[in-house]
């Protein structure tokens, strides 16, 4: 928000949109939008308690129930004025109690993350319909798979740090690089991961046979899954692996893969191979019924973080230098 206020001030002083866009590293259209919405931006910032309250803000997004949000925030400031520590759980508990006093919707939930907006009715309906599919097609647990994507900041250090008494603050290594993993798993078996990076031939893969890696590698300019990558993975990696797995217990080559309805996923008819197909989850239910979101991906990331910390601690050089040498 500080950047927007500065840009608006410079526009009012007669500077060109092109010059400001170039200096701020944004498009001219973005700067034009700032100028068009200058009244809202100024009004929003004027309500903040201090410059620190909005210097990290980038949008004008407001709470769904503004008065409710303001009441909880006022309580928070009152407690902090008395130097009372307030954790996330305490704030959630207070929010829930406050909603009861105001007779808010009974379905109100003071949770963090996607579960706050999850559609419980859609989730329940999908579970019932999926149980019918299992019974109708006579599927076993070996024939039911789940898949989901996640980003991994593979140089990310812990968000908190201890500080000595001599330090006014505890600065740390904040820059990180991201790649993407696609997880696919049945009840007891994890299919080889799909790793997506930006480079077609990463320097860390020099003199390495990519086919010998324990993961499948693809590249995309933003290091994320797109429909082309997902479709290729489905037909070239997922389907052959499933057929091979089902042949061992003499099960028919029939399986379903449950995925969310993210824009990067192709249409359902493009993700069918014989009797192996996908079933899309409804919108806003993954936090409730997508198994990958129930701790599978989180556990894998925790395991990686542990290995990363072990790696840099074993290095004799400066920790930051050791971290910079950590390649994908």
C-alpha cells in the first residue's frame, strides 16, 4: 500500500505512468488502476493505525463482515496495549465467542485456512455418490487413487529464529526458490513423484541420467503444473504404473483417480484410458475430503525440511553459503 500511495503522489505531481511503472516493476495498466482507485486507496490507508499496519498490504480486500472484524481487532489492540500475548488459537477462540454474542450464522467456524470456506454439504454429497461408484464398479482399495499438487520452497529456512540479547531483531535468510511436486497415492503406495522446475536442463542434473532419478522431471516457465503436463503425466506415468500394480494381485486394469477441479487440470474426457479415469472433486471440499490435504503432503514437506536442516548443519561453511549451494 505504501508503494501505491507513493505512486499516486508522483502521478499527481505530473510524472508519467510509463516512468512510474518502470521504476516499480509493474505494468502501466497496474499503475493506471492505482490512479483510478486512488480515492479508495487513500481512504483505506487513513483507517490504519500506523504506517506499519499497511506497509505490507498489497490489496484492499476487506473482511466479509466488516463490523465483526473491527470488533475483534479492537479487542486484540486492547489486549496488546496491556502487553498480553495473543496467539492464533486465542484469537480464534475469542472470534468464535464473539460470533455467538452477535448471533451470527450457526455454521460460523473460527478456523484458519481453507476449512473456513469449505462446503460441507457438497463434501457429504460427493462422499455418498463416490460410495455408490465403488459399490457399482466393485472397486477395491487398490483401485482408488488420489493426486494433488504442491509448491516446495526448497531453500526455505524456519520462519522463526532465536536471538541473542545483543540483537535488536533476528534477521535471517529470506530468499527462496520454488519447484512443484505432483503427489499421487493409493492407500499404501506412493506413485513416483512428478517434479516440475523452470529449467529444461537444470545445472544440478549435469552428468546425471534423468531417467535414473527417483522422480519424474518436467519443466515449465513458472515451475507449476499445466494441463499439458498433467495430461502427459496421466497417460505416460500414472496409467502404466497402475496397470503394473493391478496385475500383481490379478485385478482388472480399472481404477479411479480423485483430483480437485483446479484450472491446470484438463477436461475429464482427456483423462481417460480404458477403464482408468479421473473423478473431479466438487469446489471447496479438498480441505475436508482430499486425502492429500489430510497430512500426506505436509508430512512429506516436514521430512524434507528435516533433511535440509541436517544438510546445512553438516556443512563446515557459513550456513547461508551452504544454503545457496542447495540445488533442486
